[in-house]
C-alpha cells in the first residue's frame, strides 16, 4: 500500500489541482475557431470551383448547322413567305459561332411589299462565366450605341431586347439571350412593315419563341 507524501517529504509534488474552467473555455474556443477557419477555407474553394469551372449544359461543336433549329414561323405569321435560308459560320476571337439567315417576303400581289431578314447566331463558351461575360459585352455594345436594352425575365437565364429604327424604310429588332454557357442572338430587319402592321410586342414575342427553340435544340444536340 502506498502512503501519500506529506508536505516537506521527498517526492511530494504538491496538491493536484483540476484545470480551471476559464482555461478549458479558452482551449475550446481556440479549437472551434480553428475548425471555423478550415470550414471557411473549404467553402471558398468549393465556391470558386463551382463558379469558375462550371462548364455548363451546352457542348461545343454539337451544332454545326443552325438552320434546322431556326423556326421562322413566328415571322412568317406577319403575312410573309419564306424564300431562302442559308447557314453561316462566324470565326471570331471569341468562340466560333454558328448562324442561320432566313429571308422572307410578302407575295407579289400584296398591297405593300414587305420583307424580313431573320438572323440567328449561337455561341457555346468554355464556361458559364465566359458566357456571362460575352452576354454582358453585347449589352454594353448596345448601350454604347445609345440603345438601352429592355431586360426580359423568364427568357433563358438572361435576356435583353433592343429596337433600332435604322431609317424610314426599315427597322431592326434584336434579342440577346444567355442560357448556361451558351448565348443566342436573334435579329430581324424588316421593310414595308409599320407598327400598325406588326407591333413591337409582336416582334419581341416572335424573337423570344425563335431564340428559345434554338437553345432547346442546341441543348439536346439536335
């Protein structure tokens, strides 16, 4: 049996004191603080990865001919008949674009000879962030030309509509839209059609339908 050492005897280590509550709280706070720092760092890494490396839903090169995806019926509904359509490829410093131009006109016996040139352009970017920058650039261009886009809700993820009256003979209307890592521009230039024939809202609705269908087709790869 071991006997306790009395004060003053060899081997006496003094009374054992439990750690103070204050010191325990400090240690716990330090540990929790370290955990919070680690979790914050992980959160930053995850956020940067998701925003910066999101490749998006559209595959580059999946659409090589845009014309099958362009439904000109909303424009033909203005008593116009499709005459010609031709695909195009636009190589620029930004992603290569695939496009399609559709020419429509009224019948010769029409009271007023009206025409419409419909153009659609699709670009697929390497990431969602690149597409956002590309979309913002198109709106910045419109504003630099003193044309303030009408921001549309419920059309793709971002969209703007621009009306540009070029001269007395014709008007140009543009839809700019972005969905995930792709952008689509749909433009129609009309002659012989007044606002009484086709209202601004009718043109806007037509371009929204065309642009939405292009994005749907490009997303499915058809």
